[in-house]
C-alpha cells in the first residue's frame, strides 16, 4: 500500500476516524442541525438509532468542509483517487446524478457540442438543459430479440467525430443498465486524437475497479472523468457517489463547478459511508467481487436451466457494439414465458417478497452486489421457476421494443425553456416535447425535451402504462397530458 498525506494508507478512513474522535469530545452543539444529536427529535433517534443521529453534524474545523476541504475530507479524497487509479476524486452527496451533471457542466459550455449515445440517464440531458450544450446523438445498435439498446459501435463513433470536429467531449455508459460495455479504450483513443474529452457514466461500474475478470474501467482506459455510484455496487449509503478525474483535468475548476449545485451542508453520514466503503473495497474488493461474480454465474446457469427465461451474458459479446459484458448484471429476458418484464417484477414483489432492481417491457434485472447471499439467489431462482409454472402463457401481442431512435428538433435547453402548452397526450402527435417521459428505473428517456412526438413513442408510452411501468418526467404526474412547444 502506498503512503499518503500524513502517513495514511488504504487501511485508514479519515472521515470516519475524525467522527469517532468527535464523539468522545462531548461538544455542546449550538449549531445546526436542529435536532441536536437526536435530543430534539426522539422519534427520529429511535427510528435511526442514537449512534446514527449523533454523527449527523454540520461542517466544523475538526471535521473539514466538503466545499473547500483541507484536512480529513481532502485526505479521504486522496485515498479514493489512489484506490480508483484516478488523478483526483471528489466525494459527491447528491448521488451520481450530481456527479454526472458536474462532468457535463465542467466539459461543455453553451452552444458547444457533446457526442453521446441517446440511451443515457436523464441526468445527462438535464445537464444540457442547464448549460445549453448541444447533444450529437450516436444511436446505439439494438438487439432485436431482447429489445435492448447495446453499446456504441466504433464505426459510428468515428463517423460522429469526423462529422463534428468542433465537439468538445464524448460521453458513454460503462456499462449500460443491462451490462453492455462499449470499447472504451478505443473510444478514448479516437476522442483524444480529435482533442475531445471523454466522460464515462459508471453509475453501475464501481466493481470494475476492484474485481478480476471485469470489463475495463474508465480510469484504466484513460478517460478524463468518470462518475461512480458507490452506493450501487460499492456498498455505501444511497445518494453517495464519487467523481473521478484523469490526468490533465483541472481539479480546482471542477470543484468550482461542483460547488455551483452541490449542497453546502454535506451529510457526514454519506461522506463517512463513502470513506468506509472505499476502505472496504481497497482492502477486500477483489475477494468480494469474485464472490459476486460466482453468484451471478451460478444464477445465470440455473435460470437458463428453468426454461422459457433467457439470462443473457457474455455470449452477446461481438467485439464492437457489445465489446464486453458485465457478468454481475443478472438481466433476464421474460417474453418467452408470455410475460413482460414488469409483470414478472410485480409478481416477484407482491407474491414472493423479492424486490429486484427493475422490470421493463421484456426484461428484468436482479442487481447482485456485495451484500447478496447464496440462499437469496436460490430463492430468486425458485420463484422464477414457480412463476413460469403458474403464469406462463402465449406471448402474442407483447411488445419488446426498448429503444426508439429520436427525432431531434431543438436542443434540450431551447425546448425546456420555450413557450409551451399542455395537451392531452394522444393529441401531441407531430409536436415537439418540452419535457421528459421515461420509465424509472432505469431513467433513460423515451422522450426528451426538443424531440418529436411520434406514433411509436405514443404507442410505447400507452403500452408501458398499461403494463404497470413506473412512468416519470412530465409535469402532469398522471401522464395524461404532455407539455409541447407552442406552435407559432
């Protein structure tokens, strides 16, 4: 283990250690938060536990300040950067949404182009609404059988870069929600030759940095920035994330950008969970993720032996649009038993008390990570067997289309802030949307601001609502009306 500032190693957790020292100091609080270590809110203290609320504290000299860290938080950032092979790292307490948006806001300005796949998380397009950068979409290839979008083909990337030499950055998913990875090293080389930055949304790729037999991580591939959801596969608390920087990026400028939107009252619960989780992965990550990978391989084999289901994996790799595959993603195609993924999702939760990550129109995703156990996987496999036995039927009439090529008319910022009117959704055909519509999770827009409302999109939305997908995005929470640009 390499030595760090003040003799720290990866065995240290500077924020956690500072909080432990703070607890023994018996400091009388005349600052915020107002619950005063839980004394002012006994119900909260009883629910969360006295130990938890006692460290829900405000920034102070012994505990540093996330907006301008100079001691224990800065030490934790340095250790995180070392653990992930980055030049620098930032603790993020607004989720990976905040991390992704900080990447885009740091790389692009109003009117500048950014090349990206259309199957990005809504946080990416939200950032374009905020800063006015212009997306150049590279439509990903789709798998017709599974109904999922794949990765970015190198030929399409070359074409986009050649046709848009003035673009300033390229953004890609590493991996997608379903586990598909593009050729990130090849994309980095292409983009850097064209003097473009490479940003990676690694919300679902924390384990790439620590496990063996994993796809290549963004930092190892030479990317300039990466957003990593430590709370997803890394074991930290929900809403905690990391933003990683490669060599050549200005950490001072990126911190300024982060501070434009991130809270000035950062949660020490979230920050200490990042600190402790980084230590756990640095010391034991290889062993932990070997177990996760073993569980996923076992589950995939067992589910495929049930019949009717297809738990897809590395057989999808084709060296291009599926350059690699994250085997820890237990994605299962369900249409061959006559059920939409969201229907299997609902049955698992309502009848078997099994909560999986999501179900879409044709697939489910069981998210395996550091807290899963063999007996839980066995229970999932058994439940899927029972669902097939009890509910299997003809798949006639089921839709499996998961990706619809967008027709972009205006930039996200132009459309979002333009004059608009609300219409019944069935009357919006041929109009330009000024808001998002998506199933969440995964949070990939079916329709984004500035895109044309087509019949395929309307059919998809109606079908997804009918099947019970959780639809989000529009101002109208019932999604009966949609805001579209006012016609001139």
